[in-house]
């Protein structure tokens, strides 16, 4: 059980410990340790149930009132299952990002319309369009259930039993809270914090009638595209306005919304971001981070980069919105992984992680008694390195090409024919194969297969003989061409005859797709089994290490992000970059400079109605930066001031923020937001959305 220490006492002990730890004899450091460590290395994504009120007071001279705190929680929303949002008017108006909304907008596009390039604005409420399946969730209640869960797990004798008991406890908690007064009718979610150090129950109210009110053209919501992604200064109107309805009427949100303040926040002013950060890995050990750096992220980034190249070729020849979305998603992921990898190669950041690990170990009673959880988890990861490429590259992902999917299909068919399987199951497997097979005739299939074979070759371990067998002396490009040329799977009649064969005949077939399956699928299964087999012990060790950190710092540090509601504090602040200094805010004037500097070419193009801007728009602020701690999932988060006013809309982080996956460093880590004044200016001068401005109380 976690030690119950107050935040103040924990912080004092922690800071004293850091000073003492520097005097302790330490093993030789593989990184630069001439760095200062801080409890904020674990970030500032505070949970609402365990927020550091005293820290807010000491840092900003601000003590949130109960009313402020309740409104901050109730006005902030989960937008579907991927973003954040907030209420911004008494009548259910919702603000989130363009990039969070774009995929949903197509569902209400009428024949002859082009909402992507022309945007959308409903002049009246009657013209607001409901999107089927879209929802938002509001956190109405929360409660600590740690003691409830510990009642189930305290007698567990093994790691596997403890994991099973904790799952059983959370299921029981959901059942119990479903009958509890004030919780009935809410959508319940049990949440694990600190790898099992704390547990909470969250109760959400769900709104299922969400209607589109306004979305800018893609040229504004996507302005700068991938080249400007994760950069700053930024010029992006990444916003969308929706409205929640209940029983056919706009939701009455008069008691929980953020009034929009077009003045925004001044430089060095305190601001707070409320949203749902998706995931962070700040409690991972040095051994885990080194595995991530050398294998996990390196392999995944290479895989993404290769698919982006192929898909960009496709898009250049036959552009579609769906393909562009896929490219942007992959490019976003590639840049994110690239930023994380850069951070993992930074001797100062890794030095902080190493030094913090040594400090926690110096305080650990387990280590003092001869049990080193950090070494144990390093021992768990050592054998996984040999399976690192297979677990990623051999997964039958559609973006790895049809040939790999068919290899898995044929392997499954042979296994099914060898076993006791029903005719219906056999027919289903065969149908999947025949449905996939035409994909082999895609003009890009040879490129996908070449990329896969090149990746398997690049990341091969010394004992990976299956790759040598598959290539058989050929280059990946030669092998891909010959495999696709020789397979019977691309011929409907030959495929039909092949599928009727007996197990032995299929297994011994010389068809290269079947041979691929016999070589690759067992390798993937072995890798999957290795990772699965060690999962309980690895998770248990992560929990024990997180508990060791918790025993030192207690609630003075936040848990890792879990796509649950958090509040992150910071200040509006400039930073040094690229040999100069970034302004804390940008203006629409800068947007037009980017447009003309790039000759109006996409992704810096602008719609016709934006090409004659009034002077008032040019002077208006557009984007700005703050030190608030964010990560994926925070997109669409409101940024508010101490008065509870909305001053910005989070949509990105700068490139320097990407190592925030494993460590928070406020020196250059910045969240990027659309300025509230930029939102108001676009509504007033371009979209003529006076009814919305009036509803939000903006003159």
C-alpha cells in the first residue's frame, strides 16, 4: 500500500533527497549527469481528484475556488474517443479542433457540396447538422476506489493473480457504482493510476446528439500541413464549432461553460489546459527507454516513412481526401516518433532520466534489502530485443501490403485443414483469401512488398535465417517482383483450384505466397508469444517501480496520461529556437506572409474569400504558445485563465515538446494554441457569424 504522506511533506522530503543523493556514490553514468532533476520531470498533467492546490498558490498566487474548479471540470469534454473539447456558451456550443472534426464532417456533406474546400457555417440553429454516431462525454463524478481494489488484491500470491484480481475488482466496482446513488445512468470507467498505486472511478454523462455549426476550409484548418506540423511560429485556424442537443433542444450549459475572452492571455500570464492526454511513458526505466530507442521507435518510424513515400506517390497520381488523411496521420506519427527518438539520443534528457532512476533507487527499501526491480525489468527486456522486428513488421497490417495478409490467410487455411474445423469456418477463411487476392494486382503492391522485405533485412538479427530463405539470394526489389509474378493468387481461376487442395499439397506448394506464410507466420507467432509470456511480470515490475517513485514523491507528481481528464498549469512564454526567439503570439498578417512567401501553393493556399482581408483581421492574433504540459489526446483542449475564461484552443505542440512522451522539460517544451482573439476575428470578419459571437457574449 502507498505511504500516506502529504504533498508538502513529500515535496520537502523529495527535494532534500535530491540534494543528498548527489553526494551518494553512484555507478558510472552512461549519460550526462551534470543536470538537475526535478519532480516536474514527470510532468504537470494533474488529475482533478489529486491536484496540487498549494503548488498553484505558491507558483501563481492563485487558489482555485470550488466554483472555478467545478466549472473547469464540467465545461471540459471528451470529444468522441480521440480528442478533447469544451462548452463555450450557455446553449451547448462546443469548441474543438478542425483536425479532430474533419473525418466526421463528411458524414453530413450533401450532394454537390465540398465542405473540405469550402467549409461550412449554419446561419441558423435549424441548419445545424447532426452527425450520426458522434458523441461527447462530460466528467460528472469521480471517486477514489484504491481501498476497494486493494481489498481484492491484498491476498494475491503471484503477479498473474494480482493482475487478475485487480481486473475482477474493477469489474465489481463498476457493478457497485452502477447502483450507487448519484451514479446511476452515468457511463462508468475505472481508471488505474501510478501502475496500480491509485485507482479511481469516473462517471460520465454522454451527449449523443452533436450537430455541426461551423468548420473552416481545409486550407485554414490544415494551413502549413505536414511541413509546419510540430513547428512554431504557427499560423493555423485549427478549430471547429459544434453544438450538443438533448431531447431535441440545445443543451443548457449555463452553469458550465467558458466565456471566450478575445484579449487572450498576456505574456507570462498563468494559464490552465484541461483535456484528455492520451498516453505518456514517464515512469519507464532507462532499460525500457533504451529498448524503445534502439528497437521499438526506430523500427516503427522506418515502417511509417516507407509507407508515407508509397502513399504520397499514389496521392500525387490520384488524390483523395481519405488518402490524404492517411498520409497526414502517418506523417504526424513519424514526426512524433522522430522527436521522441531525438530526445532519447539527447545526453542531457537521458542523463536526467538516469539520474532520477539512481535517486529513486537510493531511496528504495527494496534495493536496500537486495531486490533491484530496475535490473529485473532490464533482464525481462534483454530477450525481447531478438523479436523486436517481427512483432512490428510481421503484423498483418493492410499498409504492409496484400501479400503479407494473404500469407497469413494461407497459413490459417492450412492449419484449419489440418485440424478439426467446421465447413463454415473453412468457407470463411477461403472467402477472406479470395476477397484479398485482387489487391495483388494493385500497381503499388510491388512497392509495399519491397518495403517490407527491405525492412526485414535491415532489422534482421543474426539468427533470423528465415529472411535469407525468403530472399534466396535476391534483392528485396527482385524478390518482390518475382513473388508477385509467380503466385497463382492473382489469377482467379488458379486461386480457386489451389484453395481446393489438401493440407499436405498446400503446405508443400511452391507458390511463393504460401511459402511466405510458412516462413513468416511462425516467426510472428513466436514473437507474439514471447511478448505475451513476459507481459504479467513486466507489468508487475512496472507497478512496483511506479510504487517506489510514488513512495518518494507521493501526490506531488502526476500519474502517466491515460486519456482521462487532467489539468495542466503553465504560463504564456516565448522560447529560443533556431538561433532566434519565437514570439509568444502570431498574427493573421503572418499567415498572409506565409501564403505569399510560398506562392499560394498547398498547404499554404487560401480560399478566395480570405484573399481580401480587412486591416482589423491582419492585426488580430492567431496562434500562441504556453508551457502547459500536453500530449496526443489534448487536441481540442480549452486553455483558460484564472478567471475561468477561454483564452485559447490547444491544437499542437512544438517539435521540442515531443520528448514529452518520456520526460517533461519546460525550457523549450511548448503547447501551441489558437488564440481566442483569432477565433473571434475569423467569425467576425470572414464567416460573418454574428449570431455565434452574440451567443458567446463577444461584441
